[in-house]
């Protein structure tokens, strides 16, 4: 008897698996962790499953201040936030040099 299969982020996996294998652009098989909520965690700043993204900017510049990821639409639950910092502090003109990104 085969295990039930579930679709997760465009990938299929056995329902009870916690690791699956992806393939790099070079064709190398690579393990990918699947978290308990079904999201794929390649490591680093993995973003949980979401269906809405809200970007905020510094003033009238094109520099992102935060990126908020939500599940359940605009009024849903925030699942992750990225906060961007720039060289020299808060940018006042376009195309500031990005210093760091923090995930919370």
C-alpha cells in the first residue's frame, strides 16, 4: 500500500515525510527539510507558507523598510517579517545601499 501524497509549494511528498529531495540547477540531488506546517525550509531565512505579502517603504523612496508575509490574506496572521537596514541609516533618496536583512 502506498503512502498518501500531498502537494506542498509545488512539490509532492509523502504525507509523513520530513525531508524531501530537490535538484539544483546543475542537476545535483539536494535534501530539503519540510517543516511540520508543510512549508519547505531550505535553511537560512526560510519563509513559512503565505498567501499575502505587504511591502512598506522609507518615505517616498524606492527603498524597502519591511516585507510582511501573511497567511489568510491581508487580514490574516503574520508568519514572517523581513526588516531591511541601509548603510547610513534611514534612506532619504532612492537606491540606497542595503546593509542587512533581519527575519522575525
